[in-house]
C-alpha cells in the first residue's frame, strides 16, 4: 500500500517537521510505501496563473495542465491514501498548501469529468499553537474540518481522519512536555495508517442524504445531513429541500443503532420535531441507515439515508 504525503512547513526547525518524520518512520516500520511532496523544498508554485484560472473557471480541458501539477496528479493516482501534514496558520493551512489545491484540483482531474482516483482515506496531521478547547469553543476546528472534508476532499476519498496536535506553539510549556508523546502518536498513526483503515466505526464528519421517505416525511434527496460523533453521542445538522435548518441529537449503541430527537424549520416556516430509531446496513458498498421516526404529533413513517 502507498501513501502520498503532502507536507507543508517552511522550516525544519519545527514541531511539524519532527512530527512528519515520526509519521514517516511509522509507515516505513509498517512495511508500506510513501511518496512525498514537500511543498517548500520543491518551491511549489502556489499562485494559480491567469491561464490556469481561465481553464478551470470555464470548465475547459485545454490547455494541458502544467507539468508540476501533472506530477502531483500522478502521485495521487498512484497512491491508496493521501496525508496532509501542516501547521495551522490563521485558522487555515499555510497559503502554499491552499494554493496547491487551487492548482492541483484542476478541471478534468478533481471536478468535471474527473480522472482523479477515489482514494481509500485522507488523513490530516495538523499542528496548532492554540489549545484544543479554544479551537473547539470558537468553532474554528470545525470550520477547518468542514473546509478540508466538506469541500476539498468531499467525494474524493472514502474515509477521513483529522489528527490535531494542539498547544504546540513555542511559548506554550505543553510543547516540550508533550513533545515525545506527540511524536509517538504520530509514529503510531504512520504505523497503523493502512492496518486501521477498517478501524472503529464512527459517524464523525460523515455526510448522508435521504434516498427514500414516507409521504409524511420532510427530508429528501435534496437534504444533506452532516453527522458528528463523540463517544456514544451523535449529532447532525441538516438542511436542503423542504428543510431550511435542522438539528438532531442522540446516542449510538454498541451495534451502531441510533436513537435521536430531531427538530427543524421547514420552508413553510413551521417548527417540526420528533424522534427516530435508526439501524445501519452496508449495501452496494455504501453505508445506509434505515430509520423509523415519529413526529411529536404522533404521525409515524420510515426513511432511508445513504452516505454520500
Ligand atoms: C503565521 C502563523 C499563523 C498561525 N496561526 C495559528 C492559528 O490560527 N491557530 C493556531 O492554533 N496556531 C497558529 N499558529 C501556530 C502554528 O500552528 C505553529 O506553527 C504550531 O504550533 C506548530 O509549531 P511548529 O511551527 O514548531 O511546527 C500560527 C503560526 C504562524 C507562524
């Protein structure tokens, strides 16, 4: 199995470089392969040119993509898993990596008539100066995950994992205190990169849509559910079709059955709520949940949601 690592940090004198090295050592020790694009070392040109902009914005397959972009395409299509390793800069990836997406996610490769292979997994190993609580309390971590998984990697990878190494700024005493533990964690992530691809079931950052519903239901194939999971607690935000905005909150049991309450505002401006029991099934290579729901007024129905 082969991993393609997209590494982006301007200095070797950094936690992120050490973390990347530990991760690579883990891959080597697992007997698997990797290739790497070290974007600063390669001096990767991250500014999209006018010619590239006009090609992508007009959905054109001509002119041919530049050779440095083509080389990245080939690395992706020859790999099983893609890994992004970078520090957070102003609640984003460094500009060079953002520019990598501008150019490498070109028309005819990453969108349109795609030639990009669907990868088994995308893993993000990310260092942050701020502590986790601060990133979570302000919704910053969630925003970064949404941009990476809900946009850039959406529909392009089968599984995703976001690994955060927080409190790693130089003035934070946790940086030194947690240094060895963090590097060990990075090593383990590399070592288990392929073996744990069938890891513990989780609904974190997984997206679903309804593929069938009773007449009395309100969600449809225009409704998108963005699920999250922490321990046995699951929640999702949903919208689209006749739902303007909805939320659900509940639990998941050891057999991955869900029980949750939901509430949404529909396009008639009504506030609707109910409860639902939901059972998972893998069908046609996709995860589906078979749902039995009941509105608060007592009316019942069934629906099926399928992972996007
Ligand atoms: C320009 C710049 C912007 C940064 N912005 C953030 C940020 O928005 N959030 C955060 O948690 N850390 C931020 N940091 C801290 C980096 O993520 C930091 O580099 C990280 O703690 C890893 O340390 P390392 O550079 O030694 O690898 C920033 C650092 C720099 C240099």
